[in-house]
C-alpha cells in the first residue's frame, strides 16, 4: 500500500505531480483491497461435490486445494474467459 503510506507520511514535501501519482497508487490499492474483500472465501467454506455449472463430480484434489470451490476446471476457464470478454 505504497500510495496510502506515501500520502500519510511523505518523506519530503510533495509537489502536485507527486501528490497526483501517489493518489493514483492509493486508488489502485483501494481497488485491489475491495476486490479481495468481494472475492474472499472463508477458511471454513465447503467445496461443492459436483460442479454447479456442468454437474460433473469435482475432483477431490481440487476440492482440497481451493476452499469453497464451486466450478470444475473446465467451467472455471469458460467463466473467466467470459468475464474478460464481457467487461
């Protein structure tokens, strides 16, 4: 969180350009934190036994590796592709 730290505790007096640069870093950091909060999965989240999209059985290794997993690898790839395409 370089942006916030620099705005709160500047090492030297900031010019308007420096302030704008650090403000941009702050908003990037804020956006990242908001994304992490929206997508956070609790440690005790249960993984699905079957993919919610295609209904195939979820591989045990995937269920153990990713807490709260809901989609198989193939369906997750399609979902991520669609997310990128339709932003």
